[in-house]
């Protein structure tokens, strides 16, 4: 994400030293700000948020406090709140190009492309020689589907900063999409030779090679990119993943669920109004395509990958006043004074989600397509018994292959190796089957392959499941001008094609370690090897 972090540390103390100084003087604003900035720059956004919030509390008229808060909120996918703090920072000090460009990027993330363009113009006028401004503006033009302008702007970013890895990678991606894969490869190879290997560049190289049928080279590039991510600490959190899934399966069983209260049908207040549709599935399974189709319907607003369910899971013990962790904290619902606990959880989800979803008049539903949300199907069904759940299914080997070609953090960082991706996909699939056995769900399995091969029957079935009338605009989803804020945004701007079906066949030798792991899921879903 082309956000420019502030970089004004003092003598570069480490976090522990700053924390010691804060313990001695908790209201020291410069130290609070410096610690927040240091934690943010070192990738510790959750810890940075604690101190950024305190900086705003201590110094609400300080532009630096608001800028820190904006950076953290932007990094944790809360663009509307980030916009507020960027605007506060700009109101409290003379505008600087970096902050204006950051504001422009956060407007892009909200799909407000005309506002973003206007703001980038201001940033470029303030300081025309910042590469990151032109890189961000190029991505905004890409979101607006103006590829020639995007290419022109990203080339300007590259001229200003030839070593800018993000700009080089994005320039190559645009070249490949515009039909010049060989030039795209030349850009990536030149950048790697001059500035060293980069995970995102290697993954993009793999995608370009895949597009032109050089499959062995493509997988080698994927594997090299993923190896760099693992070296940087992005390894599968297998122990916490196994622990959580086992505890969810142990807790969500029919005898225990019979003790649970049921939230009343919402008629007023927070619970009334636009309601969620949960589009669940593994990353790269087709969830973005389904959301793009649905958001063509006048009754549906697109929420993209909402962090709202994760926020509720994290806050659940506190909301229910429980000393236990999730999911065991849900046992508080058996208490007489917590019989309204599910209403509290539901309302917390809705308040969080509605801050992020651009709802328009006539929208009765909004989508939530965070990957692997099916892990929490039990909680979803408790909070929203009537909410539709659309589970997008795709050949598991195609899913794992696509995950290998994308820089993903979902699923406890499982996607950085074919075996760990396969193990996590299997675990989540087994958990979904457990939920379906143990509790009633308003659940629709939808195959990606059916949607691609026979779109109209699949779309009719999908809309009927949601209680919506058929609308032919849903079959022309590529005309939807909405910016899908996921790695699939370019694909869903194209007409349906079958090139992604069965891609794994060209990579069977490379996917060999994943095949025995996924074989039960493959056959269980009716696919073949």
C-alpha cells in the first residue's frame, strides 16, 4: 500500500527504552508519539495503535498525533476513520505533500476515485518529485480502469526513484495486463539485478510467466518469493491454528448450542437496517467474483474484506464480561444476566461494519467477504441466525496454486508454502462440515466452476437464495465500476473466462506435497485428480 510513514525519530532509541521512559513519565507526548511511530515502522501496528490513541488523548491539537493515528488506522483497514485523522492533521498544520498523498490513497481505498484524483493533484502540486505520490496515483487510475494513465504515472514514479520496488512491480503488472509480458519480465529482471530480490516482484514474475505458459519457471518464482516471506518471519502459525480450530469444534456441539439464547428479530435500533451476507471461502476461491456479481444488484452494497467479525472475536470476552477466551467465553450466555449477550455481539459487529460499508439508498444487504470467515460460522449463526452464508468452493489444488501466487496473510500465514496452505484448507473444510452437522445454518455452497461455465443458472440460484429478484446486470459484472479492494480487482474487471479452471494440472509435479493432504477434500467436494 503506497502510504508514506512519518520518519522523524530522535536518536533512534529502541522500543524497550521508550517504554521505560513512558513508565517514568506516562504523559510525555513526544515519547508517546515516538514510540507509536517506531512500532508502526517496524510492523507492529496493533501495539502502535495503543500509543497512537494515547497521543491523540494527550495532544488532540498536535498534527503528529493525528498523523500517527491515521497511519495505524489505514494500515488496519479502517479507511473512514483514517480519513478523519488525516484531515485533522492537515487542518492543524500547513499541508505537506506526503500527508495529502496519504489522504488521497485512503480515498482510493474507499472507492472515491474522483476525490482521490483531485487530492493527488494537490499533493503533486505541493511536491512533484515524490515517487510514492505518483505510484499511488497510478494505482488510483488503475482502479478507475485507465491503464494508459496508470502506466504513465507509474513510469514517472520509476524515473524519480529507480529503486522503488513497488513502482517497478506495479509497472510490470500493468505491462502484462496490457499485452506485453516480455517487457514486464524485463522490468522485473532489471529491478532485481540492480536492487535485489523482492517477494512481491517474484510473485508478480511468477504470475506473468504463468500467463504465457512457462509453468516451471512460474512456480520457481512463486517458491522463491514465498521463501523470502518465510525468511522475514511469515511462517504458518500452525500451533495456534490447530488449537483454535480444535476448541471451536469442541465448543460448537448440538447439546451445548441448545442452551444458547436466540437474538430477537431486529425491528429497530442498531440491529435494523442493512443486513450482512457472508461470502466465505479460502483466499483466491472466487469470493471477489461473487461479491462483484452481487454488488451489481441494486439491493446489495459491497463491503469487501471487512475486519468486523475479527474485531468482535477479539472483543468478545470483554463484551460478555468473561474471564475465558473465545469461544469458551460464549458460555456466559447461559447466565441469567447475559441472555442479551448475542444482541450485544451482533450490534457490535453491525456498528463496526457499517462504518466501513458505503451503503446507498435501496441497499438492504451488504457483503462481508473476509477470507476464511467460515472458521467462525458458529458465531455467525448465533449472532445472525437468518443471515445467508454463501460458501464459494473451487478445486482445492487451484486454490492452493493461486494462494502461492499472491502475498497473503490470511489463515495464520498459511499461504507461504503449498503444504501449509493445504493443511489449513483441510482443517477449515473439516470445521465447516462439523458446523453443518451440529447446528442449523442458512448455507449455500456455490462452485466457482459452475459460476464460470454456466453463469446464469448459478446467478439465479444465488439471488434466489438471498431472496432477491433476478437482475441481468449481475451477469455483466465486468461493467461494475466499483473498485474491488483485493488482489483480484483486475480479474473481476474482465468478462468471465475459463482460464483459471484446472490451472493446477500444469503444476502437478510442484503441488505433489499438497495432493495427499487435500485428497479427502477434493473427493469430498466431488472434484477429481
